[in-house]
């Protein structure tokens, strides 16, 4: 499979190919396999990109990108045609001079060394292809998938911040996530979280974060046994997001400390009595909410000096200038939603192709 070699495409029936670099002229994606006749406008995609774009609060990178999306193909008179949908996002605020000093140095905890070791050449400007800027086309493609899933199957995907550094962010109400700069389903802790981020930013260091993502309305039947497990595909997609270092489905690692009777999600006529499985059993969706937790490492770009090497093997002291998120997890929620939507979209089309329907629904309680 050529896609496995290039690694820039994902999906079997709903195929998304991502292209571009952080400081190139543009970034974007091509979606092949989107069903025809779905109403789609640039605004449908833009509203998701606006949730992810930089510069929206003092707590994130101040790079000024409008992330304006252009639909180049695949839509006619407001409806998808079934042909490839090309989406383009032009880069508008590159400052490549910020990377002059480190063009031939390997920034610790960055992809610099891996890219150079693999390809023998790399684009050092803003991290090039390894930059989290490349999550914008993912969000754009995810917006198309989210709309189709919602319109056709009633599926909703949403994510929220659950931990900022070592601080637990308590759940209060989902309606609050768009009312603060943290995607926190919380109102009472926002002032404290802002003070925490102000301190991190002033220190020149960075911190990590944890988020949870949930998909509701997914019918039972998505996914396939052994190599096509839905949880495996979700884990791979979530782990593929920049800076993600851990993924848990449902109860995750905590399941190791439970007993079989405690961990079981008993079934009644009204629905499951709990959801330790996170909506997936045997690699197949159960129609209970699909839940996952994601751990995101501290942003590797820091203003404080770190020991490293340059391309000639000399020991150097690296200081990363430029505009960076002191906590990259603060803008991760729309990205996590997007990759989950892409996996579910592909799973829906695979289910219809194999079985001829979109599965069945079992009553929800948990």
C-alpha cells in the first residue's frame, strides 16, 4: 500500500491526504470518498478551524493566522459531488527568521533529530512538516466527517480539558467548553487556570495536559475483529496527534486494578448500567458512548537553554525563540474531535459496505 509508505494519508474508504509545512505557502488536505449530495459550505469547515486557530488568547501562540479555508473542488452548488474535496489554508504569518540560530541544531524533545536521521534533510522553519500547524488540515477534514456523521447518524463528537499540568480540571457542564480559552467544561476554576498559565508563560517553560474525547450516538457494529478493531484505530489516530504520548479507551489503565465483576458493564433492557469499556467490546462499538483519554506532553519549544547537538555532532546550548504554545494541549480539543470523527466516518462507510447497514442501537444508560 503506497499510503503506508508515504504516511500522509489515512482511511480506507474516507481517505484524507494531508500536505504542507509550517512555513510553506500553504497547508491543506484532499478528501477522497466523501459521499455525494451532502450540503457543505466553507463556513461549515471554518467554524471548526476557528476553534483551533492560534492567537485567540494570551495563553497560546501569538502567531496570527486566520486559517481561512478555500474549497477548491468536490462541491457544486453547495453540495458534495462524490469527487475529491480539496481544502487549502494559506499560511499568512510565517517568521522564519526566528529559526535561523537553530537551523542546524537538534532541539531536545522535538522531531528534528528523527527527521534528519531518516531523510538526511529537514525544514527547520517552525518545525516544518512536524509542526502542530499541520493539525489544521486534519481539523478541516474532520469538520466534513463530523457534519456527515451528525446529519446522517446523529453522532456527536466533543472533547474537553481534564488536567492542566498537575491540576485536575473538574467537570461541571459541557456547555461551558466554548466559554473559556481552555476547552474546559468548567467555570469555577478558570481564573486559577489563567493564573497558572500566566506563570508558566513568564517562566519560559511549558507544561502538559490531559483531555477526554467522547462520541455519542455511535451505533453498535462499527469496527471489525482482530486487525480492524475500532479501539485500535482510534488509539492509533489519537496517538498520531502531535505531542500525544498516551491514550486510554474507556477505563484504560485503571481497568487493571478492577475485578471482573466491577469492570463488567451489565446489560438491561434500558441499556448498559456502566461504561467501563468506553463503548467498544471486541473491537466493535456497542452504542454506548465511546470515551478516550489522551495525555499530551509539555511543548518542547521553550525559551530556557537546553543541552543538545548540532548536525556536525558538536555539543550546543539550544534556546528556542519564536511564538509557541506554553501548553500545546490548550488547542488540542478540536484536533482530537477531528481524528475521532475521521475514524468513525471511515468505520461507518466500511460497515455499510460490508453489512449493508449502519449497525443497530442498544439503549444507553451510562
